[in-house]
C-alpha cells in the first residue's frame, strides 16, 4: 500500500478521524474531546507498507499524518486552563503523537514554544501525554493560572487575595495519564521579575520581588526570593503544607521610620533605630495566621515605663493573629516578661480583650465585650503616659470598654510623685466604678459615678490613709499649659490619716465643685489634736491660672503644731490664730513659697521662742531675734539668746510674689517690746528689716530702784514712769537693720536719737 493525501482545508476537531483503529480507546477519546477548534490549511497523509504491518510502529512501513494547525485549542485535562491560539504542527507517526507550537496562548499570555507528546497511543500500560511550554507575561495572569487549576486547593487560596504588579516567566511541565487523568502530574517554575506584591489587608507591600516560585499539582515552593519590605532588603520563602495550607516566611530588617504608617503618631516619634524580624504567614482558604518575632535589638523605645528600652537592650516581641470560628479574629502579643495581651474581635461587635502585666500568660478573657487589665508591674509612669499624645487608634484595640482591672505596681509615678507597692482593683458598680487602692501611701476606695442628677461625674475618695510623698522634681509653671482635662462635677475627699512629705496632718475633708477652669472649694477642713485649718476657695486646673484660698488656722499650742509640721525647734507653747487669703499661680501641686500672694493677720499669745540650732526654723529665727546678741554692743544675751518669752505677737503680713511685707509686727514680752518692719523674701530666704527694741524698764526699773535706792526712790521712779508715759523706756529704745540671708544675716545698729532734755519731761 502506498497512499499520499493532501487536504487544504480541515477542522481541528476532526483530527481524531485520521487515527488508525489500533489507537487505544483512552487516547482516541482524549483526542476527540481535547484537540478542539482551529483550522488546518495543510493536512498531509503518508501511508506506505504492508497492510498487515499497519500502523508500522515496529517498522516495515510508514504511517504519518501532518496537520498544520492554526488557532487550535488544546483542552489537555479537566480543571486545567486550556492552551489556545495554537499555531504549529500536529504529527501522528506510528502510534505516537507530537504537537509542536512555536506560538500559543494560555489565559491570554503568550506561550511558546509548546510541545505535547503522546509516545504511545496504544500502550499496554498507560497512554501518557507530556506537555512542555514556556510563557512570559504579567504575574496576575500566572496567578489566574493557579486559580483555575487544581493547584489552588493546595495553596490555601492565597492567590485569591494576592494583588501583584510585574512580569514573569513560566516553565510548565505536564505529565497526564490518559486512563487516569485525575492522576495528572504538574511541575512549574515561575520566575518573578521585579514584581510588587500586596499580600492582603493589614500586611505590608513587598516591592522589588525577584526569585522563582515552583509548584506541582499539590504543592508550592519558593526559597531565596529577594524583596524589599518597609524600605529594607528581605528574603521570602513560600511552602505549601498538608491540608491545603501555605506558609510564607519573611526575614529582614525594619526601621522605626518605616513603622510610622503602622503606629499612632504619638508612639512612632518616640521609636528610633532598626531591628531584625522574622514573620510567618499561614494561608488556608479564607483563614490567615500571622506571627512576627523580633528581639528589638537596635531599636530604642523612648516610651514611658514599663515599655521603654534602649537600642542595645534585647527584648523579645511576639505578635500573632489568627482567624477563629464564626469569622472571629484572635490577636495576641508578648513583650518580654513585661506585657502580654489577647484580643478576640467579632465582626460588627466590640472585642473581648485581656492585658496582663508581668510574666506568664494572660488571664481569661472577660465574659462581656471589653478589656480586662491584670498583673503586676515594677514601674509605671502615669504622668508620662498622660503627656504622651498617641493619637487615634484603630483596629482591634480601638474603642474598648474597661470591664475590670487588678494591677499591682511597685513604683507608681503619678502627679509628679512616687507611690510604692500599690495595688489598684477596679470593679464596675451601677452607673460607675469602684476603685480599691491598697499601698504603702494610700489605703482606701474611690467611687466614680453620677453627680446626683447634675451633669458630669462625681468622684468620692474615702481613705484610711492618704500620704502624699514629696515631688519627684520641681515643676515649672510652663509645664502642662494644655487645656484643662475634663474635671469631675463634684470631688469629695475624706481621709482619716492625711500626711504630706511625712508630716502627719490628721483628718482631711474636702468638697469641691467643678467650674469651667477649675474646682470651687466649698469646704476644706484639716484637723488634728494640735490645730484646725478651715478654708474655701478656688483650685485651678491649669498651670496658667491662679489657685486661691480664704483660710483660718487656730491652735492652742503653736509649738506642738509646728513640731507636727517638722519644725521641732523655734516656739514652745503659744495659742495662735492666722487668717486671711493665700494664692499662687497654677494647680495645688505648683504651690511654692516663692510665688505666694495674699494678706494674713497673725495673733499669738503666751509663748516662747526657744533656742535654735543652726539651720533649724530659720524663718522663726528671724522673729526670735536670736541673731542680734552676736552683733550688738548692748548685751541682750539674757533677753534673746537662750529664748525669748512673749506675751503676744500681732501684725499683718502682705504677700506679693513670695515677698512678705511687714507694716508693723509687734512682739510683746516681759523683757522687751519689739517692732518689726520691712520685708522677707521667702523664695531667696533673705530679709530687709528694721527692728526696734524697747526694753520694758517701767516696772522692773522701779523695783530695781527700790532695791538700790530705797523705797522712796523706787516709788518715785514708778510714779514718774507712769505719769510721763514711759520716758525711761523710750530713752532706752534701740534700732537695728537686719539684711542678708536667713542663714547669715547682716546686722547693723542705727544711731540712737538724742535723749530728751529733763525739763521737757516735766508737766
């Protein structure tokens, strides 16, 4: 037999008709349904040899069909994208098939060259189709190839959320057993060329992606892929796992500057440096897991305690997120042994969250939506956190309602003071909160609730102990010039044991009402066994506005009251009354003697200035005139040095910017009458005083005269002194100027006025 045929017009879907009957049913049926579409302007048949040796697969003749295909389509396997636009040759030779296409397309991307080979169309074991091809085109088309193939089920559907921009080259190899097409084997390599990838929501964009992604029908692999993340070089690894999950690993470095778009502005500007990280993303269907690890070495966090760290310090940070049941998202955080947190976010609802300070795992989530805060801290700086503007937060942590709190703090820095070993427990009550505070300085409870029908809130503090420690540093009036924070409508404080700077002041009761820029003090009572202070006035909420009080202080023993205030020397006994007004610029914590204004009236009786040690009670030392005996000729040692008893002290004090002006402070004692005029600078601890000392010579001089001159002289002296309105006392008056500092006063004696002529003393 010797036949040659030539067709100039043929259909691609009729190729199967040219096959010999010896072709197996599987190959025959595959060709019938897979090679479809297209035309052939040139189809040639060659048949030479004995009929009984047909189709000459073992020699002895020749059988070949050559088809020039145009725009043919090859549906090589179910569930795989077809190859179309095939322009090439289809050759059947013996029992084999060989397709060669210099050009073709797959999903609109140029594919070529492509070869498709069936070595044996009637194999006794298996008819195998082998396809090899190369495509070059945009990466989105390659992802579409994944989406339309069985590979998708083994890649966690991650390509459905992946947005890309860039080009690549695909090398594709298919091994298709026609009798068991479901056992098809695929091997592909996609070389990514300078791509940009956006993995998904809340994940960073990857730029300059270069590398090779390999895949089979049931796995995906990629290692050593280079990229840029956060503006820094990084390495990318991709691996599919059993169960249709894909794991994406990313290692690199991140700078603080690159984190600005991911963090609140108030936090980002306090972070500097660069640190290494490892990230792992798990992808399966619509579920995504994320884990980020870093020891933060090289990055400094200039945040308030307890989150602060230096660049040299290593502090492990682990962030995770995962999808739970019912479309919930679960977030967790571990920051060294300082902080851990867990958040469960429910679509359309408020998250459940717990924050735990200290080592260990977070406590259980609150039953109701909101946040629970638990644990222990070595140090917490409330002042610094309040001063830090962290901006608006978003995501799972935004808008959380506090459900409860139970936190112990070894060092709590608040209101420019340090409180020790303080545990704060917050529990909700109807329309408010109850805070139980138990610490070294504070023991009691604070109730935060409604203000009895008035707008705003009421804060009531009831304390068994309230010890206010000294300020951590001297605050300047310029600090905190921001607008006043929201004030409670009513503030009430009642404490059984109140102290400031280790001074036991007794029982304190305060009632205040808020106005626009501060608190109106309706009642202030501070009482102890040694005295009682009452007051009312205005407490400023701003460092720029003044605080002022009307006060009245009463004591039956000024010495004991001063001793309670830490002044153990200076005055013994003495009942006293001090009343008037005091004001200073700023809040109560801004109180400083150097900034006082006001007017005071002082009344004291029946006391004694005791001898002072150097440096003790220096202001009282001015009143006691202890400095005089060392610097004046007339010896007042017996009057002032060992202590000066007084019958009364009376006078007004005018205060202006920390300077006390004395119009005429009068100290009357058994031995002398002292007039004190001038000013005392409370801030600089300086004085400029004019002291007039008038020894009381009236009664004592008469007694001395009786002893020395006899009864007649004594009686005469007494009568003359009374009648002449104490001319002897006036004659013995001494005046001094006291300047300089309290610790080293400068004393100078003024010239004595001339003694009045004797005749002028006569009636």
